[in-house]
C-alpha cells in the first residue's frame, strides 16, 4: 500500500520542483518590456520556452543552479517577432 501511494505522489512532487510559468512571465515581461498578460509562451522542449509579445521574442531555459530557487534564464538574443519582422 505504501509503495502505491509513493508512486502516485512522486510525479506530483517532481513536477512541482521547477520554475513556474508565472516566474517566466515576470522575467520575460521585464526583458521584452511587455506586460506578462501580453506574452505568448510556446514549448520548445520540456525545459525550454519561446516567449513572444509586444513585437519581440526570446528563448528561456530552466535554471537549477540553486535548487531552492529555480528560475528561468534568457538563452537567446531578444529579437523582433516574426510577425513584426515580416512587415
């Protein structure tokens, strides 16, 4: 019985250990000079996100340098979004 309970709980604990989407929106909002609710977030892979908004886009990766305070790290240049670049 205990093993079954652990098997159900462990995935939720692991999933909750990474940086949050709210943290990503806060960081990207500052970098892209755009309010968090004006940002679109796309998965590149499980640890990488493409964030776009206000005519700009950037790539962020999960950062676990200090496991007590995981966060998001800017991993690209801030570039014009494709919609703006094509105009």
